[in-house]
């Protein structure tokens, strides 16, 4: 049995601390695959089934197949096969999270396993016997996986791309979902919902700021409390802002947000500027 494994530990994108104030595609080459138009190939399905059997035995929810992540994984496996090299970042290639984001997946945590062996079963057994690889496979922090398998000279080059996926929102959809979460939080505390005012000034600030409160303050009502933060899941807005939403005296909320993905906060990141009165 000849086996080669490589591990990338998980990468998380966390919200920025609150501030308050007055793809690289794989090249063509001598590699073979049987990729369907959508969904996993036979070997990819085998690996997916084996992974989910392990998770089910451990009472961890199964991973769902994600086609975007699979395209990223397949491109990387093709590049490994073409270069007869197993690793996470090959010459001329983007980093793992950047490759996954370029596939149009939106996520807040990610990790990758790569391996080379003779069969899907052999690869799975070896990954499960490696503590770091097993940790990625079994982690409840991931909800989805894309697997890419490329056959070259009788051997399988395999990439597993794991992620916690979040929905794809337009700015308008994210705005509405965030406001709903904030007002649900307020109602659960027995407080009235806030009157919402979309602000062009705060939208422009959210599209430009990197947390510079001083640059946002002009144009904000003088008695308002200004908050800047990043958010990838609108449903978590109430919890994120709990220290600012607890006053029953609040009536108005001026809001601007901007979709701004990037390597620091992740491919699902929105910057949000809010002023409470």
C-alpha cells in the first residue's frame, strides 16, 4: 500500500469586534476522471458515503454534497495529478479558502484534506487513522463537503473541501433578514420593534470602512449610537448586537450594509453600519 496524505487545519472567519462611538482551475493533462454533470462520481460517492457513515456512528450530522465545493476540489485534484504532487497550495495556485470562495461557495469555516492512494476505501481508512484528517472529517463545524477524485496511472488523487455554508443573499435580502432577527430579539425581551431607516450615508460607509468610526460619524444624527461590525449570518444579528439592543428607550435604527467578501472575514461577509436613537 502506497499512501500520501496532507492536511490543512480549519480556517474560520469571525465577526470583527464591535466598534462604538458618539480559482485557479487545474490544467489539462494525463489524468482521467468520470465526473458527471452534477453530483459525485462513483469514487467521490464512495468517499462521501464512508465519511457520512463515520459521522452518523458518532451522532454528528451528515455532510451534504455541495457542487461548488466539489468543483474547487476537482480542480485541485486535477492540478495535483498533473504535477504528480500532493499538497494544499501548488505553484501558481491560490490558497485553499480563496479557491473555495472562487467556486461561488459562501461559508464561515473551511478545511481541506488531500491524499493519494490506490482506492477510495484505502484513502478513507488512512484519513480516519490520521488525527488531524479525522478531525476535519468528524467536525460538527462543517455542514457540507465537495470531493474531487482524479485517476492517474492507476492511483487516485483526492481532495476533500469542507465548509460551513451560509445562504447566498443579495444586499436587500440580507438587510431584511437582519432586521427581522433584530426585531425578533427585541420582542423576545418584551420591547417594541425599532423603526428602520435605510441610510445611503451608512451604506456608503459600510462599503468603504474598515472599522474607522471617525470616518462614518459625519452625517449621523448627533444623539445616535453608532455601531460598525461584520456579519455573515443575518440570523445572528440579535445576538451580535445584544449589548446595544437592550434599551427600551430605543425607537429608531438607521442602517446601511455592503457585501464585501475577502480573505480576512470570509466569502460571505457583509459590513454593517448602524445608528440607534
